[in-house]
C-alpha cells in the first residue's frame, strides 16, 4: 500500500514536459484543478480526461505507475461516492429503504465527485512526477514574489512546501521499515477487524513521529551550520527563464478552460 503513493516522487524521463519551465507546470496544475470544478458536464470531463491522458503519454511515464496512487485512497473514494449517492435527493428513485434513498441525482453527483477526486489526484501527482524538488521551490518562490510587498515570506513558504513534498518518500520508506519490524514482533496490520488494525497502528505511529522530529532537527542543524538565513541575497546556479516552448505551452493552457466551458454546452444524456 505504501509503495502505491506517488505524490512527492520524481520520475525522470527525457520528455518535453519535464523540460518545461516549472512555473508553466504550476500554471497547468492550477488551471486543471479549476477546470474540474467549473463544469459538471459529462462531455467536458471526456475532454479533460483525453487531455490528461495525452499529457501523461507525452511525459513517457507508465500509466500504471501514475494511477497506482489511487489504490492508496481507494476506501476514501468509495466512501465519498456512497455519501454523495445516499444523501443527495432528487430525480427518479431507484432504491428506497427507510431514510436511505438512491436517486438519479445522487448517483450522478456521486459519480462526478468520484471522478473529480481521481482526476485531481492524478493531475497533482503529475506535477511532482515531472518536476524536481529544487525546481519546484524556485517556481513557487517566483510565483509568490509579488506578494512580498504584503509581507508574505515567499521563500520560506516555498521552502517549507518543497521540504514537505521531498520528505514524503522518505517517511514512507521509514514507515515501511517500522511496519516490517512490528510485524516481526507479532503486529497484525492486515486484520479485517477495524479495532484490531487501529490498535496495531499505535506502535507504528509513535516511532514514526519520533523519527520525523529527529529528521526535522537534523535538517535544521544542517541548514544552520551552512549559514542558511532565508532567501535574502541568495543566487541560483540556473535562473528560470521562459523559452519558446514555454510560451506555446502557456497559450495552450489558457485555451484549455475556455474549451472546457464551451464543450459543457454540448449535452449528452447521462
């Protein structure tokens, strides 16, 4: 299960998507997320899925590797679908038992919420899969720079977010080691009894939190010993600058939500 989490990991390939300016990739992620929630048209989602599949194929990252991240939250997806299906009323009633009703509107809303979550996870995972952590830090800082006039610590926020993403694979690896050690001592993480599984998580969480705090302290000491004092006066080996391919990508990204809205007027029976 832990190996199925792809958020925060980088998958190196020689694709044109990897070579794009990280700010362009941040823009695509933002526009993609907004597009998921500005429409509830089935035809629009067909177009969004087609575009996402096309981008993934260009990145040369295996589809199985990207979509396996969904397995980690499979039960959350099912719960989201059931809650929206059972507690949304309206339209034709397909099933009724006591206060529980399965209606047409409930099924449609549950399906769209499930689809949105899946696409949201895949789209956001793609950002870290095609962008190195140091590039992501630089891009976030550049994007947040205009807000410095309002007193926003752009560099510090970008650094914290990137460190958090960077340490996701490290903490997952640490969790896997602790789980194997606890299993060797008789812990049962595969029990079907929810209470038993919850109790077995306690000896896992305590050493994991201790390890996380220890790593954070070591990182802070390492940064302090290297005289790190924030982004003021810092220079970069490679400065970010837009190239021709980035400008073309930005134009395509800005056209994307317009097409999504236009297609939403095409009605399909669903």
